[in-house]
């Protein structure tokens, strides 16, 4: 059973940046990877996905501000978040092995991102 460990969350002011990391306990090279988020009282939603070949997909709300990337040698996927807004506040979850638009059942524990002045 693969383990996914997210890190990099925290409190940031509007307009600021954060980089999230998700480290897997085994090789990720053959898998699609994704970042999802869940705000209080809302359903979990897709933020960004990246295929094993490096193709990416973003939610409209984060296009141009967030960048997903992967380092297969480090078994890690990243989410660079720039120009953060209050509406980006959520728990961010890493997902392994899903499709471009739907997640698998393999999740990390999540990392809290709070955007507030």
C-alpha cells in the first residue's frame, strides 16, 4: 500500500505564494498524479492533474496561477501556487493513480492552506 505525505501548507497573505509537496513511498513514474482540495462545507474538488507523460490539466479557477509538476526520481509531485486568493483556502490532498478528471482511492492525509490577511 503506497503512502502519500503532503507538506508545505500554511498561512499566507492574499497575493502570496506557497509550494506544496507530496512524497510517495514508492515509485510514481507509471502513475497519473493529482492535487485536490476541500474547503469547509464544500465537496472535494480537482485542482490539477499530471499524467505519467507530463500532460497537465487545471481547474479554471487556478489556471495561470498554479503549476503542477513531478520529479519521478524523488517520487514527489509539487503544486506551485502563486497569486493566492482567500477562496483558495482549503485542505489540499494529493492523489495517486487517478485519471485526468477523477481521482483514485489513494489519498494523502492533506495539508491546510489558509489565505488571509
